C-alpha cells in the first residue's frame, strides 16, 4: 500500500497583521525593567555614537552582572553610569 504525502501550506488569516520578530525584540530591549536608559536620548540628536569594546575575565563579568542586577540596571547602563560619574570628577 503506497502512502501519499500531503503537503500543507501555512497561511495567515485574512486581515491579520504580523510584525517582524526583530521589531518585537527591539521593543522588549527598550522596555525591559521599565527603564528607557539610553545615552543617545541624553545626547543631542546630532551627536554620533561610538562603540567601546573591551574584555573582562569571567569572574569580573559575573561580579559586574550581579552588581548591575542589584541596581536594577543592565550591564551597559551600569558601565555608562560609571563612566559618566568618572568623567564628572
């Protein structure tokens, strides 16, 4: 007895609007913890942003992550606040 393969096409219901996953992820990142901390919002809109990348040990990373979590911040937010604090001095 030969089996026939059935193929089914996935389709959206008419009128259903979909949003790309990237938009949902970006919205989540911006809204997590109810914090909308972003240096770009504090700087003039015409300022150009630059990225700083550096390596830390696993132990340092864990300690930084714990410290940020205790303060209700992301690692990025903690690092930016520490840099801003240092530059004010």
